C-alpha cells in the first residue's frame, strides 16, 4: 500500500520540478548558436547574418529584452527576423528598444501568425496534435502588426511579406523574397514567383512556418538559403530523442538548425537544393511559458564561399 502512495508522489514531485525548471530556468537560458554556410561564390568575402525568430515579446520579459539588447555587440552584417515578434498589444515599443541599433543595420522581416493574433488560453497539449496548418478560426487581427512593421521599415528593414526586394549588406548585393505566414495560409508565393536573380551575389528566401510546399518553390526558383522559425525547435523536447512535433509539415529531423531543402537524402527534381536554417526561436506563448531540452536561441550564421574555383 505504502509503495502505491510513494511512487505517484515521487512522480508528481519530479513533474513539478521539471515544470519549474522549464518555466523559470530554461525559458530564460538564452543561447547564441553559430553555423557556417558554404553558400557564396568562390572568392567572396564572408558575411555574418544574425537570425532571430519567435521572440513573442511581452513587456514584462525583462531578461529576454536585456539579452536581445546585447546582440548588437556581435556586429552582424545583416539581421533576419522570421516573425512572431510580439505577443502583447503594448510590445512594439519594448521590442524596438530591445533591438536598439540592430534596427540601423541592414535587415529583413516577415510576420508570423502571432504578430497578428494575441495569444489565447488553450490546452497546451494541442501543440502536440496540431502538426500542420489548419483552418485558422480568427480573421480580424487584434495585435498592432502594422505598427510593428512600420517600426522596422522606418529604420530601413525590408518587409518581405509576399514581397521581393534587394538589400546591400557586407558589401554584397542580395536578392530577397519572402512570404507572409504559411501557417495561417497568408502566403502568396505567386507574388514573388520566378527565378531568383542570378546576377545577385546571394539569394535569400524568408518565411515564418517552414512548410515544405513553400520551401519547394523557393528552392526551385534558385534561392540559395532559406530562413524560417515557427517550430520553437519543438519547445518541449525529450533528451536524446528531440522534438515531439514540429507544428507544421516539416520533418522532425529539420525542426531546428541548418539543413538543406530538399533534404540531402531526398531528390532535388530540378537540380536546385537550398540551404535551410530553422531557428528554434527566443520565446514561448505566454500561455505555454515553458521550454525543455530546447533552449531559447538566436543564431549567427557566417556565410562563406563554396568550395571550388
Ligand atoms: Fe512562435
């Protein structure tokens, strides 16, 4: 009888400890990841790209704001923000303050669904079964996404939501195309479709949710490297196993980090294969404020020349 009581109590204690760790410690245990991508033409000088995503900022997240504000010291040539920047109606000002001088560097952004729609209480376990884009039940945005966009475009960042553009960064002429969030079916690839400019020094594709149906099109159009977020790296991971879900149609193996699309072991029908960087992001929904075995992150990618002459 006694064992029956003790075991559930032990399990409950371990669960409470894990929850406390996930919500208090790991959620604020920010890390800067680094990756090198051999994507530039031989002989080109490397450039450094800071990838941030899924900040989900609320004004009270002081530690997150302080960490964000430290990133300018890294001296990136270009900043890529793949969306879900805010999670509160009053978050745009704190986000601008936290990004600080990063906004004066060359930059590009897209929106994620959470830049439009305030988080609502829902069963956090839904994250585990909603594995792909669904019919989104809300159509009237209730977060200041336009103010957020203006805060970035006013400082010179390129709005890549269903839009193509050009950026000069690190001495390179960079062709950029992006889409609004495929997770809520706001992507309109047809507006940016067509071969990426072969005369540019580099071709970037930007989107929030790394839905393969959109990644396919960027890769087929000749984009060299694609940036995405949305997955939170799984957010709650199992040590030595990894993410349980990706919250979209990408495979678990590519839930975060640097990979290729199509993946290295899959055929590339038209011969084009792009690099793909998926950020595990910096934040969480305020209603699921936990991360486990999946630290909040930003990434500094150093783009270097491909091998060859
Ligand atoms: Fe997110």
